[in-house]
């Protein structure tokens, strides 16, 4: 579930970026931020004003670490990280981030579009 949730977060954020800009920029190689943080920064720079509790991003980063360990076959690390993460908290964090972005969008770029 966390592998799919991680993919969904990136896909959803890329859809928001594409909707705002028409294309999705590539994260510079060697960037110090995660893909999710990069996309959120890009969304913020587009003029979409949003804020959410930083714990939500920490939760997303936690389950992305699980995804990365899974993708690299590091099963001991997967087991260790799964023992310290709540699946419910992961889904709630993703939900709250997208609710925040949706609210910001309706107060910003799409407020009077009739979409």
C-alpha cells in the first residue's frame, strides 16, 4: 500500500504542477530535497498560497523511505521502518496535503473560473 501511496503522491503533485504551468520541471540532479518537496516548492512558487503542518511532510517522507527501501530490495530496512509507521497516519497525511492544495486552488487560480 505504501509503495502505491508514494507513487500517488508524486503523480498527484505532478498533475497540480502541470495544471498550473503546462509542464512538470525535472528536479535538478543532486538536489537536496525530495521529489515531493521539490514539487511542493514549485507549486508554491507558482503563486498558489498554501500551508500545512510540517508533520504531514515528515510522514510522507517517512513512507517514501519505506518505498525506496522496498524498491532497492532492502528488506531488513523495510521491516524496520514498517514497524515504526502508521498506515492510517500515512493516508491521512496525503489526504490533508491534497485538501490543503485544493482549498488554496479554489481561493487562488481557479476561484472565478466556473470549473
